[in-house]
C-alpha cells in the first residue's frame, strides 16, 4: 500500500490533547500542506491563525462573549472560557470570500476545508494530532470580531492541536459499498 494511502487510512481525530504542541518546523510543513488545497481560480481564499499560551486564555474570553443565559443550547460562560484549554494550540481556519464571478462562496469554503484536512494528516504524520471543532463559537459575529476577521471572512473551524494524551477507541469506518454507486446504474 502507498504511504499516502496508509496515512489517510490511519487518520483519526484525537479529542484529548496535551503538550507539546508542534514547533515552528512542523508548523511550516503543516501550512505548506494546507497550501496544496485544490483552489478554483487560485484565489487562495484562506488564512490561518495560530493561538497558544496566553492567547488561549484570550480566546476563552472572546468565546465567553457569546454566552446567552436564555439559550439552553449555548454553553455556560465558564465552559466557553475553558474550551480553548482542551489543547495546547488552536489553529483557526478562516475562509476569505472574494466574490469571484466564477467561484461560488461554497467553493472557497470547500478549499479551506481541504487545506484543513491536509493539515490534520500532516500533523499526524509528524506524531501530533488534532480535532476539528466548530459549534456556536465558529459562527457568532462576536467571535469573528474578537479575532479581527474582515467582513468577508468566516471561520471554517478550530483545529485543536497537540500530542495525544490518550487515543480514542477506533471508530468503525463506513464500507465504501454503502456510499458509492455507479451512475447510470
Ligand atoms: C466542519 C466540521 C466541524 C466539526 N465540529 C465538531 C465539533 O464542534 N465538535 C465535535 O465533537 N466534533 C466536530 N467535528 C467532528 C470531528 O472533528 C471528527 O471528525 C469526528 O469526531 C470523527 O472523528 P474522526 O475525525 O476520527 O473520523 C467536526 C468536523 C467537521 C468536518
């Protein structure tokens, strides 16, 4: 089996992450992989923020701004504040929408998602791990503002990144026969 296929078939998210986070050399490789995302019209419609250390505390304060006691689905202030502490590093994936006449906005989001998936693979190849998370913090205006996003930018997700503290139980993966068919049949 090819090394690439082996590494894709071994990919798994890890929710329990600890130090160390990847250093500059690994991050450079990881972002070089992100830059290989398929990209209609070569718009480069993505950018990334790397947050660690005290930045995670500051991010928790930004998350806490969206607390809403009237919304039963919204996490509490304390939970929002603590969320970024689930990993020693967070990489925020941001889609920079560019209103290209031939490239619908969804294609820019998909391109960001491809880059983020490559990043997860690259992290794992270097002995680290990650987990892509969104939830209400990814879609709230207050978080976009707190992170300094421009009006045309949207959060594609937060990659929680670090070294696996424990490995989660293996997930059963769907059999391709259950989601692939020929057309016309
Ligand atoms: C766009 C996106 C958003 C996600 N948001 C969350 C999330 O907020 N919380 C969560 O537990 N998993 C979230 N996930 C799923 C996990 O990242 C992970 O893929 C899932 O637990 C399955 O594990 P696996 O990656 O090992 O297959 C999200 C995945 C994607 C693609």
